[in-house]
């Protein structure tokens, strides 16, 4: 956190990005960073990176989950800046963020809000099963509640916009990739995972089809501003065709209420 020249307080809600960062259990290709030029030899630094965009704190676009849908460049810029809330909805292993959780969250979620959900899962971020296989998450009913509320943008501090059991980790899409979860879920709950989570990534599909960007893997300073109404900004690349993009998610507070945004008009005498 730091203060601007007008007393603004900045909070970075992004996780560290780079070589060796934790990655979702999909393709084995992570983020690889190579030095092509460095100061001792070339007098400058030039780095190259290779990997997919769905790593770390990033934003998904509709084309990621639905064919012939809009890309990351199709979101209007107004989606990436505005006021909203960071709400605490603590959940443990395989917990589901429900419509009741969202309705009862404080500060109250309003129409046109940017909504950031803190489940506590960001504390488990790492190359581990707790964060990727056993995390809580949003599912169909919660996502549909947010769409009906007409929010501007959603961010959440878990492994994806969808609950892990609504992904290909179990028998969805090209899955299952984690066969042991069927038995583990049955032993822990006494229920069939595919009956409890019958839909494939319904949160992705509901939110993105409604034009609502979704940010996964929120973290950083999130605990410092949970329970507050803030101003947010988060911008992806201007990338035609892009299915997702890494972003820097920042929240701002203005304790003195002195900051103003310019109108674009010149001032007399200047």
C-alpha cells in the first residue's frame, strides 16, 4: 500500500506472476521466462516469456468457454474501472458460494458494482491440492444471482470462476483428469459428485455470456480491504482474439475524499 499526492491509498490485489508460479492443473506448460540480453554483456535487458494467459491473476473472455463468442478485446473499457465491494464469504473445502451468501454479504452488493469475493482460499495459493482441487468456489446459482444483480465485473480469490468440481477435474468436458475425486467426494459427503455438480463451468458461461468479465486468482492485499467499498481498476491487453489476459487488479481508497477526475476541459489562462 502507498499513498498518492492526493492521499489515495492503493492496494494491489494481484498475485506474483512469472517463472515457476503456481498453475491450474491443465496442460503442463507453465510460464517460462528467458533472458535474451542482460546488462553485463549487452548493456540492456531483454526478456522473453512463453506460456498461456490463464495463469495467476487474470481475466477470462467469453471465447474461452463458448465458441463464436466475443474475445477479450470486446469488453468495453468502462467495465474495468469503477466502484464496488470486497466481501467476505469464508468457505472451506469444496464450499459453494450461494445466492444467500451474496445477498447477505456486506457491504451490500449493488447494481453496477465491481464485486470481489474473499473466501479465504487465497491463503492456500501454491502448487498444492488445497488451492486447486479442494478449494471452494462459485457455481451456477451464485453466478446467476450476480448476473441478475447486473454487476459490472467479478473477481474471486480461488482457482477459477467455477467451483473445482464444476471443471474437467471430474467428468466434465475433456475430463476427468483427477479420477480420485469421485471416491473422495463420496467418502466425505456420501453423495455423487456429478449429481451435486452436473454442469460444466456454469459460472464462466453465465457471467461471460452476460458481458461480465471474470477475474480468477485474486489475492495480494485483499484482506486489508475486505468489508470495504472501494474504487477498482484492472485492464487487460487490447488483444483481438484473446481468450484471456493477465491483469493488475488495484483497489483505491480516498480517506480524505479529495480526489477528482478531470473533465477534459482546459483551465482558463493555461
